[in-house]
């Protein structure tokens, strides 16, 4: 019985870690494809499009700045799905309505990993 409990605990610890690592890789890929032109490759709000935007429309620095709307992951997911304009934020941030739940979670995990 002890061996079974020990094995189950080992699986419970190992599975989320390997899943999380895969999620980060997928999140990084999606971020690079969909977010980096504004937010920059490292999330500092310095993507190639950001330089041409007026100050009021600059993308958020995801590394150092607090989120305005996405105070928790549920709100973050809502922002990703609906886009900025639908929530009274930057209308240039498009909604990502084609992403499945796992992809949204992956992007969120990646953005969280950018915080210093």
C-alpha cells in the first residue's frame, strides 16, 4: 500500500511539471506569432508596431507593469478571447477567438513566466 501511495504521489508531482513545460513552449510559440509584434519578443512592450503608436495606445510591458484588466487568469483569458476594444482597452489588441482553451492557458502561462 505504501508503494502504491508513493507511486501515485510521484505521478501527481511529475505530470503537472511536464505538462507545464509543454504549455510554456506552446505559449511561447503562440506569443511569438500573435503578440510579439506589439508586446515584443520578451514582452517588454517594444515590438516593431509599438514604436509607431501614440503614447495612449502603447502596448503594456508585460514584464514590469501591472495588468489593467487581467487581474487574474479568468480575466486574462477573457481579454485574450474578446480583445482590448471589447473591454474598453486598446482596440488594436485583437481577440483570439480561434484559440482553444489549452492554447489560451499556454499563452497565459508564458506571459506569467515573463515577470521578473
